[in-house]
C-alpha cells in the first residue's frame, strides 16, 4: 500500500505497535480502508477512460465534462475526512 493512500485515509503511514493499518490509532477498520481504496481506484479508472474518450470524440466534450464534474463531487464527498493536502492532490489529478 503506498504512503499517499495511507495519509489520505488518516491512518498511520508507519506501523505502530506492530499493527499498522486497522490498529487502535488509525480509527478505520480494515474493511472500510479496503472499500475506500477500491472506490478510489475505480474512479481513477473511470476518469482515465473518460479522458481517452475525450481525445477520440471532441464533440462529446461537454457531456463528458459534466460527468467528470459529478465524479469529482462524489469523490470529494467520500473523502471529507481527508486533510486538505490530500484533497488538493486529488483535485490536481482530476484536472
């Protein structure tokens, strides 16, 4: 698991007490952590597909931009517990 994903979820980036993720200090269960990471990966894949479609089909740009904006809002809602730095990184990836 990469450090940026750990930071985004508010968990310890280094293992504490030999437990790492899901330990008492992280406040997030392993299942919830996996679910959030999977959602993030799916959304990134969707955005990559949209960007490829935008390059192939310029006439659909407006429609795709609206879909991407909806995705951005959805992603930001899911990540309200992130700190601001992580949200800025996400927004930069999306733009």
